[in-house]
C-alpha cells in the first residue's frame, strides 16, 4: 500500500477483508486491476469509490469468489453476503419470506428456525410486515432491503454492496445507506459499499478511491470527499 | 411494472389472510381439479350452480370487494357477452323434420277434384283434415323466442339448443378461469410448488428429479414478472422513437419487430445468467437438493373438512348434475 495516500486514517482494527497486490485482466490488453491492495476493519462501514471502468465491480466479484485473481491474495475468513446493483437479478423466489429462506437451505435448519431467522432479518431492515408480499409488488428500495435481509439471515459477518443505490431515487438512496449504517453500528457487521455518489460518503467510516485498477487514496471519508470535490472544481 | 399490475388474473393476495389462504395447498389443488372436471358432461343447472358457488365462496371467504370486483368484473362481462352471442347464433342443429299431417296430404290437389260427388266429398274431408292446425301433443317448444324484426337484427331466434350451448360456454369459461384465479389469489406461488413437490413424492422412487422440477417451476414463476418487465421496456423504447409504421411498410416493420424480439431474447438470457450467478452467491446447493422450506404442509381439521365435503359434492354431481 506504499503507493496510496492515507487521509486522516483511523487506527486499524482487525481487518476482515484483506486484499494484497491483486491483479486481474480479461485479456492481455484489458487489465482491470493492477496491484490493488486494501484492508477493511471489522465492524466498520467502508466505501469504495471510483470512476466507471476503474475496477470497483470486478474487485467485488473477486471478493465474492465469482472471479479468480491472476495474482495476489484475498483473505476473507468470514461468511460473506453480496448485494447486487439490480435486486431483480438477485431475488429468485416469488415472495419475500421464501426468497430470504432460499439462502438457508444449505444450513439444514428446521422450519421453525428458518421462520425465526427470516423474521429477525426482516425486522433488521424494518420490513417485517412484507413477509408474504410478492417480489414484483415491491419498490426498488424495498427490494434492496430484502436482498440485504437475505445476507443478514445467513448470518453473514461481511456484506458487500455493488452500487445498490444506482437504480433508486435520491430519497430512497439516502434512506438505504442510512439503514446500512445503522445495521453496521447495531450489529457486528462489516460492510464494503461500492459507489460513485459523493453524498453517500457522509454515512461511512472510511473510504477507498480506486483509479486505474489500484487504490490511490484511503481513509477519512470527509477528507476524501473534500479532496474529490476540489478536484472536480 | 405497469403491465403486471394491470393484469387482473393470477395475482396473489397477501393481505388479508382469509380462511381460504389457510387451507393446505394440496387440498386446494384437489378442489381446483374438482372444479375443472365437474362441469364436464354435466347438465346446465349444475354448471350454473358451480359458477354460483364460486361467487358465493369468494364472498364467504371474505376476499375484499376491490380485489374480486377487478378479477370477476371483466370475466362476468366476457361470459355475459359469450352467453348472449351464443344464444342468438344459429344452433346449427340438423333437424330431421317429421310432418305432423297425414301422409295423403301431399297427394291432394285441386286438379284431382274432377271426379264424381262421392269422391269430391271425400277429397274435401281430407283437405279439411290436412289444412286444420293440429294441436301440439305436449307444451314442449323447441323454438323459445322468434321475432322477425328485433331492433337491428332481421330476425332473432332463440332455440333450446342455442340456449343450452350458451349456458355451457359461458359457465365453463367462468368456472375454469375463475376457479384457477381464486386458487392463485389465495395460494402463494411457493406454496403451490411445495404442494406439488409433496404430491409428486412417489415419483422419486422412479428416479424422477422432483425437487429439480419443482425448483424450476418456482424460478419460472419468479421469472414471469421479469419477462413482462423486459417486454414492457422494449415496447416503451419503440414507442419513444415515434416510428411512423404506415410509412415503414409491412416488410420493414416485420424486420424491426424481429430485431426487437432478438433483443428481448438476448436480455432474457442475460438476466437468466445473472440470476444464476446470484443463486451461486446466495448459497445454492444443487438442483435436486435445494428444497426451500417456507410452508408447513400439514393437514389440519379444516383441511379434512374440506376434503370430506368432496364426497357429498361428487355424489351430487353423479346423481343430480349428470346429463338429462
């Protein structure tokens, strides 16, 4: 991480996501990540910023195990959940309760335990009354919260968000990010949130700036925001 | 999702939870099959009673008026139209005409009346017999309504046959569509598939991948809204381009729709791939092992009562509802 700038960095807690010198390319000409390194401390809400094509989504897919890095290492010892940009591509069952229960099959729980987990996850995202609602009848913001509830029900310690507010209106966008902040604060969750909206930086504990396939700045979100706003001007 | 929300049929009602919602999905499936089979080869009164019982069931179940008004409204309109149209249509029945006059009537003509007086008297008597209107043997009338000019129609005829066909068509359409709709209204999609999974359980002994079939069905139920959404987005994209279809001509219009269909298929395949990735990330095991548990399939007393009612129902169908 010698090549990145630290901006008002807080003392590090134990990292739950550790990416070390990761490189990834689709072909020899299309290099996406080149020596990318970052660490996300436990129980914190961090954001990953960058322009289109900077490698944010690819990095998240590498972290989720959907892609394999060409070089470098990724250490994530905890159970990880993933929230995609478009929740319609993530929610697979016809109604809310059944969709959250989809992720619990591999744990071989009893029906009572499944119901308990689903209700507690729905309670965490304030959607307990929507248990029986068909997915197609939900709003975009509600769908994203259901996707988050799916990860919470699986007892994921880390949740990664791939631009979850990209399809939401400004009100729903800030409501969702505030809710994730509260979730991280009230439970022992760690969140890594990909975005390119600077106003969302007000809610996180720390942020990374990704450029040209590597982290070029990291640390205090407000300082990073000021720096980016100054660059824009 | 306007297209999906505007569809009045097949949507699940999650609130309020009525007693019909609480009945086991397998029992409801048996009742649905009963409603689909019972109208076959039955008399018109039975068919009307079936349609009426569905309306009564909807009211007794306490399904909100705003819901069934939307669902039943257009269906009743369609069935009424079908009934009226079939009633006034020609019945197309090839009737073998049997004259109710003595057989000698065809032989009588004025030319034959040139013989002597005795023969003339006999002929006059026979003519009187032939021309007098015979009183009907019973009060049976095949033609129920016959008016030469009726509003805009040159002639309106309603026969017993056309009325029977009208009742058959309209009640059959109503019963088939509305019973299915009521089932889908009060049963969550995954309840349906879990019920099917249980009913198809014996097939597992023949190495048939029941769980895989059921999971595929569940996913396809989720996929239907996505397909509709894709169709709607593409239709909107075409509309916003303000294409002059008249100027475009048939050949170029067909080419354009082919391109749109290709795009639709491409988008759907992309969505399917993305959903498959999401399933992997969310802990999908394998097609024949991933049985999502969400509903408890247990027959309670209300389910046994519902099953028990099937016995008097089928007895009534056999003894009262059969064809005359």
